[in-house]
């Protein structure tokens, strides 16, 4: 079977690939298993050198990758360059900090086993499978791949069927940068959903998936057959709360980018706004002004590109239709903004809270704006969706109060998406947005397993609790020791 990758703006063929069979996937995972012992033996210093070689190679060949992302994903070159910049920042941070974050830690043995030394180690899983998305085909899977590699795992990566060429280039760059590294440290498998299922069943020790919640459930079911642990980075329906004391012009500018950037195809993008009534009209004027000249296209002046996945266009159409039919008012764009490749910005005021435009992930350049009479109402509505990925807060005095009450895993204050650009911060979700973490120290620990080691330094004759030959007086004294230590 063949997989044909096409440019979403022109339908031009980017590349053609043979789809890996389940047997081939098993063979690639077996090769990764064979390479894992060598990779682990390199230690943090050796892995740091390999990761930095990779970072350097990608940076020096940046124009190739930027052009490929532009052609296969459709986003403007400047957005592809920004995605690449963030990816390299995360590779660099992970390579630099893995040794410190995952270093063994001493623990206190306690009174009862005071003749022991105790430590906790973080050890690699072995082989990690990664199933990546198409919307950020470098940055998002890189958050799992670079982290898993730095932690000492080998990785088998299945890129999205919409961006296989980007995924293959990214993997090939690692080998080109590190010709001394055996095949199998970082590998790629190409295919559709069946290939992802085959990867789950091929004997990987952990699997990281990024995608929709329905697909995530299927991946989890396949991994459950072998009790393979998973990291699920799923969808979002992220809200921005705009308080009456916010800098409204700055809030509108940031929200316009957070909602429409990458054609709205960002899991941590802004899809909903809750704004206090006294400043609602002024905020809408600023938002409308911020969207003047924001146009999709494939040329150098385009603000964002086409919808990468054609089927998502109908989802956007359904959500806009439902919001308008329920009484929402289009203040920017409308149904006629939705074309067969490109969608112009759409902003809908006060649709019903039960509408699909608020309750389901749209993943397009649309935004709902809901008027609220208090920040308490804003928080309640922002939390009243099944997702819990990210959000934004705009306020000069009330930001901490709002942040404390938002039930989400990442928050930007007086900005959007700030957490995603910081390699030291973790990223993950709750509810329909998944679980587990990538990026930062938490991501490094996510791709390692904890091992406890207790070492007896010197035996104490007759006082060994862990022996049948312990002294009789100790057996008699044990009940009294319970009272002495814990009965007060």
C-alpha cells in the first residue's frame, strides 16, 4: 500500500511512501530494542553530545525543513521557522538538563532500617513509541521524542499520514548528524491508523500519542492489551478570560493570534472568550481591528495557511452553523468565510453555551465571545467543558484570583501560548485533554521509570528485622516499640 503526501494548498504530490506492515513495524521495534542497550550505555554525556549534534544539523539545514513543512503542512514559512526554533530550544534544554533532573537521589532509610542506605533512580523504559500529529509536525512530537531520547530510551516515531515527509526528514537528520550511532536509536514508521495500532502492539515499553480524544481511546485500547503505559496529549477547548481591568487592546491582539494562528489548528489555541459586560463592546472593537488584514493563503504575505486535514473543514462548518442557529451573532465573518481549502476568521458573539462551537473542539480559525456579568461566571463557564488543556487570563489586578480557579493544566497571563515556548515548563492535560506530561523536568521523568534501591551497609547481629534469626527480645519488644514510636 502507498501513502501519497500532498500539499494541502495545491494538492501537488510532496512525496510517496510505502506503508509499513505490522510485521515491518515489529522488526523496527526489535531493532530499536537491540540499540537500546548501546544508547543507555552512552550515559547522559554521550546522549547530550548526540542530541546537540542533531540540533546543530537541523539548524544548519533549516531551510530544507522549513520548505518541507510549508509544502506538506501548508503553514507559512515564517510559522514553520518559529516552530523549528521552538523545537531546537526544547532539544537543547533537554540535552542540557537530563542528567541533573534524572540523577539518583538519596533517601532517608528511617529508624527501623538505619543500617541501610537508600536511593531512588530514574531508569529508561527501553523503547518508546511516539505517534505524532500533523498540525505541528516537528514541535509536538519533538516534545516526546527528544525527551525520551535524553532519558535513555530509543524511539520509534509514527508521524501523521498528513506529514510523513516531515517526520522522515526529522528522523533522518538524527542519523545524518550522528553517523556513529547504530540504526534503531531513532526510527520512523509510515502509515495510517493501522500502523499506529501495530506500533502499540509491537512491544514498545511506553507510548506517547498526540491527537483527538476519540483516536486516543483507540490507542489506549490497543496498548491496554499488553498493559503498555501511555501519555495522552489530546484536544483542547481553551478559553481566554478578559476582565474589566485588562489592557483590552493588548488582550484583543493576543487573542486574535491565539485563535487564528496556524488556521486555528492548535490544541492550546484560544477557541472561547469570556469578557465582562462593561468592556465587552470595547474589546470587540479592538478584536475586530486586530483581525483586519488577517488573511489565509499560501503566499508570503498570508497570515496562516490552508486547513491541513480536509475533513476538518466540515467540522468547522457544522460548529459555525450550530452557533448561529442557536442565536449567536457573527461579528467577524460567517458561514461564507468557509471555503474548500481556506477559512477566513470567524468570530461569533454569545452563542448558546450548549452549542458545539463551545462544547466541542473546532480546530479552525473561529472564536466564540461570551458576555459575562462577573469573573465568577466567567470561570464557571470556562470550566464547564470536558476539556482541560490550557487557557489565558487578561487582568491587571484579578489574574491570580482567576488562575487559582481555572481547572486547566497550562495558563498564560496577559498573553497566549507563553507556556509552550518555555522548555522548562511541562505540558499536558486532564479530562478529554488527556494525561501525562511532556517538556521540562516532568517530561523527563515521564519517560523514565522509578527504581528504589536499599543497600544494607553493615549487619547488626540479632537486630535484623528481615530475618528469622532475630533476637527473641526484639520480638517481645516490638509491640512496645509501636506504642513508643507512634502511640503518642
